[in-house]
């Protein structure tokens, strides 16, 4: 399952990420409860550039990341996954 730039932007939007402009790529920073809980790069240039590192950086499986892109998984569902994995407490 390849993730491209469009998928990366969709995930960033779904997770309410703040986009920080960088030299080579933008950085999507994800906050929850006032704390940064994840970030990943969004490569510039061709939309076909691979972004297959994203699932690992947001602590989900490839399938769960694909669900974020396709919309069945919501932000709250993603937070629940991170709580189950104990990346988020409380």
C-alpha cells in the first residue's frame, strides 16, 4: 500500500495537524490535549513521491492509515488506537 502526497495531506487534515513549512518538505504536527503526539513530513514536488513512513510515525498500521485516508477512521478513532497502545494516557 503506497501512500502519496495526496494521502499525506488527507491524513494531516483528518488529524487536525498544523503544517509547518520546511525546506525540503512540510511537517505535519499533531497535537492532542495540548501536547504534540506525532509528526510526519509531507514531501514536495511530484505527488507520486512515496510517503510510506507515515503509518509508523503516527503509530498505526498501514491498514489503519489507509482508513484515515478513506474516511472510515476518524480523529477520535485514531486517538482511541493510540490510547490502547499507550502512546496517549488519560
